[in-house]
């Protein structure tokens, strides 16, 4: 059962929470602080007001800022590919917020034109549902976070709009709709759009919303929805017309409006075939699934859709197209199905369900035999299907994490030692399997699941398993540090511009939860994340969050701050350069950065704004309170478990 939560529908600032950020970021990163600063701007004054006005609201600039440059970074998509993501400048995020506020109803109108879309906004969200498995583990969160009204109404909101269809593609394949389509049609052909977001021509939104010839003949009209959306997206992407930023939900909505028109035009080009009778296609973002009465019809639909794409400067990726006849079972879906059965069989051997939503451990006689047998079965499945661990590991981790949530959903205040022993054994088995699955297929998404499990198991053992808490925390640290140690000396996308090692940065951040007695050696942090590399924003703030003011990391902290100071030495482009803007905002509120650096940066910002610098008394007064608030990184009060819950709600699709 899911719990319903109300949302303040008139709070447009929540666009900054839901629509403007990539999904794949460090665990500690969010826009909650930005939201707070914007919400309290009415009471801000002095330096704080100047900073918010200049870097968020776009006020007090010596000249107009027509566009900003996003912070571009790359993460691993799988073992062979990378995904490039864009973090928009706060100025561009604020512009998106203003666009949503002005055009929310038109966005909804243009996203409801196609009968084929299975993922599109339908109304402004008035409530949302959170998984009961998260509700049950609120006992492991920090009270200061979970009781905040902002947390209830804003921080967990998955999106500004409520959506029709499916938030994950696999849910479509498991749906009654898919079941019905297989009964009705005997052929399924897939169509993939090549480099979709990188290829979108921003002016083509006008072609989708209005007739192309009309648009070309009325280019001087500046107040239209399409042109405003076009300009807003380009504002955050260095005014580029080719390609849109990858990551923000707003970009997906931009693409959705274009694809809604492509769907309708393709259907209109087939007057002799009836949609829903001779064929149907379903589109999930840029993945199209064509169901037809025979292969010839399916090929015709494919050709028409591909040709319609060309009219919008987009192209079908023929290499990724496939056609299958009933039964509609791909290699991957068969693999997932069989792996799920194996996993349920494995888990049932040592977990009981004494009550709904909670699990209890059975007695285990041989941990290694149980673990090895399961891993061997998954290995054999992957081999038999000629598939890699990438195809199945993330799914299996999701299954196991859900079981861990249910395992810790017990009140064990009077837990006997023998029962604690059983919990210890079961936890060791689950953790061993998780570490294996993560090791063979690390990814940023998997790092969130992995970190959730690590933190839950640690907090559960601290609260309910006093006999074994030390053993469990030591095991978690040993396995995590070994995982990171194994990466030392290995090439990590060397030479790939903008690569951020988020899948391992997040693991380091998660094991920081274990406390000061379980800190990683300096050489591991240095070799994995620093090691004479050009440090980017995410690496700087993540490493600084980890080392804090601990003496053993003095040399690393010095190197991090040197790198940050070097980046902020020239602030002439800070009103356009996203990476510099975020660095400045987060380091000003960081208690581990010397006040001398902060004072220098404040004066530099005022110089860029062509304002007289504040006097020393004003600067000192600002520095005395600046660490009480935060921007993207909450240096003092962040609850990683809370952050991970929000990550799960906002899963990428």
C-alpha cells in the first residue's frame, strides 16, 4: 500500500526541486537549499540578498545575461558507454520556474495530443504517493529532517506534474495494456531515435506547436509559447539550437511536445490503416514500440515514423531496431524474469514473512554455500543468454534492497541473543550478494540502492543488534573499502572529458555514515578522486564533505581547497559559468573553508557586479551566519537516508 501526500499546488518554486536537475548526482547534492533561499528572499538583506539576486534571480547585473553555460559532466551508462549530463546555472533554473508558472496549462495541452504516448504530464500534481517500504523505515531517519514541513510538502515531490502512463519502461512490459496488445497483434517492431536529446533542434518545437510555414513567416512574434520555451531551454545551454540539456525533467517535456506531434503526423500519413485495429504504437520518451497485424504493416509503420522524424531533424537508429513475433519475449525480459525467480527462491531460503511488510530471518547453516549457489545461478543465466551482468544486476539489487527494507521493519527492543545471531547471518549473506552485484556492474543508479542498504543495515544494527553492531559496521567498512581499494590503480575513464566517478564517490559518502572509527585511508581518496586530476565541482564538494576538518586528511583538504581557489580566481564569467556559480555558493556556506577565502570571493563577486565591496564589518557579520544555511550541499545536517529516498522517487527514465 502507498501513502498519499499532499502538495502545495501554488508553490511554483518547487519547479526548482523537481524539474531542473539531473537524476545522477552525488547523494549529498540537492536543490533544497536553493529553494529555501528563494523562499526567504523577502527577508534577506545585505550580502545574502546580493548573492541571491545576482546568481539566481538575475537582478543587479551590469549587463543582460542572454545565456549561461551548463556544468557538463559524464557518468557511466554501462561498462562500455558514458552519458553526458547538464547541470543548469541557477539563473537558467529560475527562468524555467518562471516559464512553468506562466505556461503550465499550455504545457499540459501540448502533452495530451498523441494517443501513443505512455509517459506524459496530465495535470499539475496535487499529491504524490510514496512507497510504504520507505514509510516503514522512517524510524531510521533523523527527526530534524523528517519533521520539517518543507520535507512533507516539497522535498519528496517527484515531479511538478502528475503523469499519465508509466514512470519506468519495465512497468509497461508488465502491464495489462501490453498483455492486451500481445493478444491483438502478432508482430512487435521497436524503433529507437538516434542520439535524441543531442539531436533535437530547439526551433523545431515551433514546428510541432504550429505549422512550420506559419512559424517561418512569423519569426518576429516573440510572445508565443514555443518561442518562449525554445529561448528558455537555449538560455541554459549556451544559446545552442542543436541539442538540449540532458538530465532536467524540463528537457524531457520539451522533447515530449515534439514527439506528440511526430506521433500524430505519422498516424495521419496512414489513412488506409486504422490505429487500434490494424496497428498500434506506444512511445516511451524516444522509444517506440510498433504492434501490427503482420510484418509488412509493422515495417510500413516503421518507415512512416522514421520519415516523420526526419522532418524534425531526427533519425531512427536502424542498428537498434528489432522485430519479434509472438510470444513478445526479448532476451533481456526473459533474463530478468528468470533471474527474478532465482532471486525469490534464494531469499525464501532464509527469510520469513511473519506479518505484511516485514521479514524475519531463518537460521542459516552455511552462509558461503548459500551465497555461492545463488551467484552461480545468476552467472549461469547470464552465460546462457549471452548477456552481461549489466543487464540484470541493477534489477537484482532493487529486489534485495526492498527485502532489506522489510527486514529492518521490525521492533526488536527485546531481541534475544539467538535471534540477533540469525539477523547477523542473514545480513552478512545479503550484504555479500549486494557487494558482488555492485562490483560486477557499478553505476550511479546502483550506487543509490547500494548506499540505501548500507545505511539502513548500519542504523538497524546500532539500534536493535547491540551484540553484533560492531561486527556489522566492520563488515560493511571492510567490504566497501576493499571495493574502493580494488579500483585504485585501475583506469577510470582517463582522458574522457568531464568524467565524474560518481559510482564510487557515492560509496565513499555512504560509508562516512559509519563514523570516525571507519575512515578510508588518505591514499585511497587521493588515488581514486584526486591524484593530480582536474577536479570538477562534484568531486570537490564530495571529497570536502568526506574529509571535513579531520587532521588525517589535512593534505587532501589543502589540495581540494587549492583546486577550488584556482577555479574561482577569475570570476568574470560567474554569471554564466554554472560550475563556478555552484562552487562559490557551496564553498561560502562550508564550515571547512577559511574565512579569508570566502572574504576574497565575496569581494570578487561584487567587483563582477560593478558594486562597491562591502566593508569588513558587513563581511564578518555575513560569515558569522553563512554556515547556518546551505545551498546545494548541506554540510552539517544532511540525512543521507532522506536524500536517498528522494533519489528513488525521482528515478530517471
